[in-house]
C-alpha cells in the first residue's frame, strides 16, 4: 500500500528530518495502522478528506519521533535547594496511535447501536394490537 503521506509532506509540516529512511518507514507503519482500523474506507472521498488523512499520518509519525526529545515531555518540575528534578514523558515508547479527534476526522472508530424488530404473526415487534395473541 502506498503511504498516505511522503517524507516531503512531513518536512513541510515539521521541518527537515535527520533520517529520511526512518521517517519513510514510520509513514508506512502509520498508513498500515490507519488502513487496518474498523470502518476505514478510502472509496469516494473528496480532496479535503485526503488532506486530513495526510495530516493525521504525519501527526502520528511526529508523536512517535518526539518520544525522546524535550518537546515530548508532558510534565517537568525542578527544584533548587534540594536538587529535585522530575520529568514525565508523553510517549515514552514512541508508539504510533490515533487520537480521538483524528479518528473522528477520518470517520472511523465510532460506535454504532441499533436494533431489529422481530416479525411475528404478521406484526413487527411491539406493534401488535392489544388483543393479538402473545
């Protein structure tokens, strides 16, 4: 499967990359993850949707690459006299994942609920008249 975004697309959003082969592999991995989601379909989509797909693919890779940098920290606290420092990493494993908003933008992952009314003795579900046999 052709990746939904290229290294050039990634660089246009986040700047020059050091290792193009790694970014290219991660873009392919992100593409595979998105395409494997239940409900994903690229049929009959407009250009805006394809743009969103490219953006989401690049964002997934960017989160993965940020795992080791200072920008990938979710919480930093420092002390003075007691020499205390504490750091919490946002994505320590460098995982590729979709956020809730990204799933929503692509139209995947939404739960659906429904019901089927049984057809019994010529009546649907509870639409039988009160004097009908039960």
